[in-house]
C-alpha cells in the first residue's frame, strides 16, 4: 500500500523507492570491535524482518539509522535523508520501540504517550489527539487513563508501540517487539504489527532473533550475522520460488530423474530419502510427473506438495556462520 | 488474548495519517522545559508530588508576608533583603533535593532516555532543558519573598526616593537568588543524574548542602575575631519611612537602639545588627534643607583567614561571600572574605561551570538503547 504522505519526503516518491538504503556500511567501535562490516542493504516499504542472533549488529544498525551513531565508513539513507547529517529530521519521522523496558510506572498511558508525542515535534493539542489515536490503534483505548505500572507485560509492550506510533511516522523500527510475551500475546502483537504495516501503510522494520516468529508477518527478510549481510530477499519471491513437488518412489529414482529432466523440468534428487524434488513451475508439472511415473510403471509411494519453511533457507547461512564463530 | 477481539472492532474506525504541523528542535526543547518545570511543582502529577514544592513556597511566603505587614505598620522588616537568600537556604535545599531527582533520576530509573534520544532532541538538549527548568523554578521560588516584600514596601512608601532606596536594597537579594538558583540547580542535577534511585539522590543532595553549610559555620568563628573601629559620615535625605523626622534624631536613647532600617538608609552599608554601633550623631544639614549630616561610629569584626577560607566549601557561602565582595556589604551572614573576595567570585563561576559542564558530559555518555 502506497501512502500519499510519503510523497513529500525528498527522495521517497513511490513504492519502489527504498525506505532504508545502506551502502558499504562499516562501524568499528574505538575498542577495535567491528559491529558492522561492509553492510549493504535496501529496505522497501512494507514489513521487513531484520534477523540475527544477539550481538549480530542489529542494535548498532538501528542506532546508525536513527543518526545516533556515525558509521566509520559507508553511506546510509533513511526515508531519503542522510543519516550522517540529517539525523534530527530522520528521528522526527521515525518511530522507535526499544527492546528493553522503558516505561515509567507512575504516569497514565495517555500522559506518557502525549509527552513523547510532543517530544516528536507535535504541537500540544495535536499530541493529545495523536496519543489517543495511537493508544486506540494498539487496543488500549479503555485503559488509557490507567497508570502504566498497573499494566500487564502485553499492555506495556503495546504502550511502547504506541509511543513509537504517535505522530504518524514514516518508518517504525521495532526492536524485539515480542520480548517477554506469552504465545497469545505474541500472536496479537504480531498481528498488530502486520496491520500497521499493511493497513496503516507505515514501513516497519522488525528486529528479532527469532526468524520463525516474524517470518509470517514480513514482506521482506534481511539476515545479518557478525555485522555482515547474510541474505536479503523478498518473502514473496522466496515463497513463489519455493514450492517443490516431492516424488517418492520405491525404485527407479535415476530413471525417473533422467526422464523428467528430458521433459524440461528442474529436478533435484535426494537419494537418501529416495525422493526427487521437482520444481513446480506451473500446473502442467503435476500432469507431467503423473504421466511419467505411469509410463515407467514405477511404484509411487508419495507425492507431496512441499513448501519450504523460510527458516530452512536461512538455516544454511546461519549455521555456517555460527560454526565459524564457534571456531574463533 | 482477550484484547484481540475489541482491537479489531476498534480498528474499523481506520487510520488517519497526521498532516498537521511538526515543530522543530528548538520548540521541542521548549516543550521539554515547560514539561519539566510543571513537574518540579508537581503540576499534572498526583497530590504527593505537590507537597514539598508548595510547602517550600508557603514557607518562603511567611517572612515576606510579615515584611509586608511590618511595612504597612511602619516597622522594620522581619527579614531584610540581604539576609533572605542565606536565611531561607534550608528550604531551597529541600526544594532541589526533591526536584532534581524528580527531573532526572526518574528517566534514568525507568530507562526512558532512549525514547528521548530517538527523537529529534540532541544529547545536550535534554540536560539543557532540565537545568533551565530547575534554575527558573528555584529562581521564581527565591524571588517570591523578595518581590512580595518589595511590593509591600512600595505600597507603603511615602516618597519616590524611598522607592529608589528600597530598589537599591533589593538588588543584592536578586543577585543572591540568581546565583544560588544557578549553583543549587546545576550541582543538584549533576548529583541526581548519577543515580536512578530518587531516595539516594535526595539524600546525597541534602547531605552535601547541609554538611558543607555546617562546616562553613564551624569555620566562621575559627580562631576568634578582633574588632576594627570605623567612623562613617554622610549626608542623606531625611526620609525615615517608619519614623518621620522626629524619630530620626531620637535614636541612640531608645531601649532597642537605633532602628536598623533607618541607619541602612541613611548611611548605606552600615548594619548595626552585625556591627556594634557605638554612637550616632546627626543634625539637619544647614546648607541643604531636608538633608541631615550623620556621623556613625561603629566596630566591625575581623575574622581569621581560616574562617574566610572555611566559607568556600559551601555553595551558599560562596554566593554570600561574592555578594559581600561585590556590594561591599557589611550586613553579611558570613565573615567578610576580604581580601579573598575575588576568590569567592571566581569560585562561584568555576563551580557553576564545572557542575553544568559535568551534567552535559554525563548525558553525552548515556546509553541509547
């Protein structure tokens, strides 16, 4: 969903434009620790998952995006603005939800969100209205005059989200938004984020160390490890490319493979499982496979439409690098 | 979760993008300043947050109200301008000991700072707004008794010249209020910004100010004092507001001695409360009708160097010593620092710069996430 309000931001004119653009971003701390190494990525409108283990450089990246840290080298643009020089303008238009607890106990949700709305640059009356709106959107309309100290963990997470949402940001940076939530709370938080990203039309970056959790709400995924980009892809293209047909036969695997390849299909044999994976390029594939098996008179035991879990795609890369890490 | 169902119902109202005005950084700092000032006085907070600030304001008003009453009945003020800042110091300490932790320790305790710094504010803006807020709040509280007394004096003044004299007297009180507020707010905020625990911050601030005051007090009489003889002559208009001309020359024989206000006004800078007045002679000036020639003989104490140095440990004494030095005052509440006056003045500036500088440094280093 494109939103007209984005149009006035310099450089962000349409859906295709990148919300975040990092080029050869490197961050070395004075102690010699390299938090980010030569990171290049682009984040488009929609919901983007930023995945990486703890210490992968997610927080450093977020601080650089907010213009709070100056990268050692490389360029980074957020909402079309240079994060090195225009941090203030970026921070006025980006909502940030920190990972840890950051709420005072002795003020009401309305007071708190209103104050932070003012700190985002909203005039007094607008801040009150926008705070009420934000709390309504996160489902705390009824409880807005209660002190935050009386809230459950799930409600507190919603207040944290509301303070990031106040004032209609162009981009939301959410750091581990499901932290400390029970499965039900997690689901409702995720569906809330999904709604913000799709129906509100706000670009969202969700940082998480749990890929399985955020994959179902994300349009794009970016995986970083040790400050480096492991993989970035649109989830659409991944899931489009994903479907495979698993063909399991008791015998004649090689023969079947040869015949299917002859007929122009992409086949990946998995001898250990006595399976062939045939890429589903279109509906005729089913017919071709059926006919081929019938022609060869092979004993077919299983025909399964397989959908890769996104995690599997990342698993190789992740395990590789953690193996490297273990060696160090 | 039960909240999912109502949320989806509420959502039907739809999301409206905000297209209204967005304020710049300067206005955000101003908003934080106003918000901080309100929280110092407990405005917009529960009743508990209002107890201490409004108690202090009430206490500050007591001598001011008595001064107004005294002025209206032609009596000497209960608390002179010059003594206000020093004598009411305890309440200023109480005020900042509660206000400074309220301003900065809360945000540290609840880790709220990342929410500020992920917004347009820069690192220095936060301490700047907090410092200005506490400074202005304390200045208002300290100027209140000065202002009320002044209004009372002006209301019962009998001549324009008397208003001018009163204004001249009030100026040192404004000076003390200004520098006391600046030093108190910067020092107490620096101390409060070291901890997220309000109780500890409050205790540390109170202990710092009270203990150094006590030390200054102990030192003020160290090694005793000697007396120096002085004689002052002057020609001043006969305007005793609380006396009229007949009382002007009646003093010396009364059971309470010379009315201090009269002497203050006639020979500025001589305060018989601190200085032993031995004799006052006066008669109408033959050449200037309405004026009197006065000769006042008095003694003033001379303190040891230890006593003068001892005052430098405490912010209250530093400001008072600076006042004595700058205004050449004899009505000081601490030993006259002369010839160390410039040292007191320099220390005021250095301490102010160090405390505020430390506060800004503190927030340069604070973590963002």
